[in-house]
C-alpha cells in the first residue's frame, strides 16, 4: 500500500473495499447467508475471490484515469473470472444457480444465456458499486493510488493463483477451451477500457440535494432481472433475439445516463444503491417464498434495506462524499 500524507485514510479505504465487495455480492444476492459467510474458511476464500480482484481493478482504473464505462468493462472481465474460471457455472449444464438459463444460448459447454445475465450483474454489483460506495465514504482517497510497486507485485501473486482454481477444484471438471476463451475475453475488455474509456473533465456536482430519480431508476432494474429469468424460462424468442433485446436495453440505459450527464457521485452511486436495495429485497423475498433458509436470508435482506436506505439519505446530504458539504471542484470526480 502506498505511503501518503493521508495514509490512514487510504488504509481505511483499502480495507473497506477489500471486505465489502464479497458481502455486496454473495450475501446481498441470497447465495450465502451471513452466518455461513462469517465462517472463517468461507470468509477468507470469498474475501480473496472478490476483494483482491476488485482492488486491482480499482487500481488500474485510477492509474489509467478510466471512466465508469471502463470500470464496467473491467468488471465484465471479473465476472468471467468469478463465474467462468473459479465457480465454472458458465459451463454448468443444469442446477443452481443456472436454473432457467440452462441450455439457452448454449455453445458447446458454454452457457451463453446465463453468461449474458451473470457476467453483467457482477460488473455492477461486485465491482462498480463497491468501488463507488468506497470512494464516497473516503473521498480524500478516491483519486489516489493505493498500492506501492512492491505491494502490487505481492497482490498479483495470489490474484494469479485464483486462475489455477479452474484446474484444481475437483467438484467441477476444468474446460481448457473455455478457460482460454475467458483469458482472451478479459484481455479484450482490458484493452477496450484502457484504449477508449479515459475519463474527461466533468461538471461539478450541484450544491442542492440530488434528485431521487437515479434511486428510483436503480430500483427499477429489478424488473430487468426478473424479465431475464422469465424470458429464459419461457423462451418465447430464439436466443439471438433474446441477446439483442438484452444488449439493446443496456445500450439504451447507458445512452440515456450519458445524455443526462450523470456523474459517478452522486447520480450513478444513487442508481447503484437503488439497484442494490431492490435486488437485496428481491433475494430475501425469493428465499422466504422458496423456504430457502427464510429466517437468515430474510434478516439479511432487512439489514441491507436499512443500510442502503441510510446510504441513500447520506449521499443526498453529501453528494461529493462523506464529510463534504459542497460539490468537488470543476473537473474533479470520484
């Protein structure tokens, strides 16, 4: 970790992002209840699988001055690492979590329909949203590099070791051809991010309290997720039509957000908090309805709703970051 005049703040931000990424994906989604998550082996493994790659993505984004789209592209690469390389659900032919997506858009052993949904989900929930909420919490550290050269080398060793899990986890056989495809796709995403997604000067945030519109639009993404599952289950369209529909909706949303001039803080962060709030509530309701540890998942969902509601109020009070009273200077964003 770098030494800095505000080194204590950087260390706090570093640790927050390291430890917050996994809960915002695994517990929020209802995949892992909190009591199982805090079991030491699970906690260490999930923190390494989520926190370390997200820290490295954030470091690259700061070093190369990447914008939000650049972070999302790197997040897509992370989605391939998580679900393709490590969990290997992208080549899982049936069962949970693939569910209704099984066989829809399948190419060889690769589950195209499931990949289309879960890889994009990870780019937002596992990467972008944790980075933004950490930057809002520690605005003084948001534009700083957090790794020293030595620390970066040390971090890259366990990060590289994560890829070996594709070949050592015996419960799901490795798929060498898919593994090679994941590596190539990750390289392509990184190239596109660094080449085309440099951040430009953006207008300063207004002093007035931000609108609730981004929050409401964020909560509306729950219908996008439900629609994906419903269409995959019913399959009224051939998969290419389904894929074009999904890509079209995402492209339209990106275009509208860009045209509206949304900034990372506060608008996109508020959108992400609304998305997290709605998805966490949906996961809790789903767990209760299917009798999947309903008490644990229900309590987890209530806690997340309380946390995100509080964060939404806090971001609207301090749109430039926690502890700030005014917008950042012209051209500076988190």
